[in-house]
């Protein structure tokens, strides 16, 4: 997946939420502004080329307040970016929010 295109779409608000992601935004109090901010500096940390519905990836970005956000994204059409899920990663489960800690 092209991280440059993902950054543009997120930072410009050109995305849609899955039903699951929309519920998580509300539950986790994540604003659209934080999503756009984190999109500007996003990096791919995991790739899921064989994901259930469409190839997807997990990205990490930071809001202006330095809040880390993980977003799993895919394309639901040729140019439509979909946020599958999103959350603030638990620092005890990740190294620098980028690498999963092994149990």
C-alpha cells in the first residue's frame, strides 16, 4: 500500500469508517482532527496483504498533542480509503508503538 497516498487521504479527510471503526472512534474519544493530524506523519508498521476482505495495513501516526494512534486501513474502492479500526496502542504491548512485544 502506498503510504504517500494514505497520508494525503487521511490528512485531507478523504476516508470512510467501517461500522466497527466508527464505534471505536466514539468509545475511545478519537477526533477526526486527531486522525487527520496522525495521517500527516503516518508510517506503515504491519502489512496484511491477505486480509479477510481486502489487503490492508496497520499504520502509526501521532496527533499534534503527541497521542499515538494505530489505524488499520484498506481501500474499499479504487480510490476510497477505509479505516477498518483504530485505537491508542498500549505502550506495554509495543516497542516504540511500532513493534509488537513478544509474550
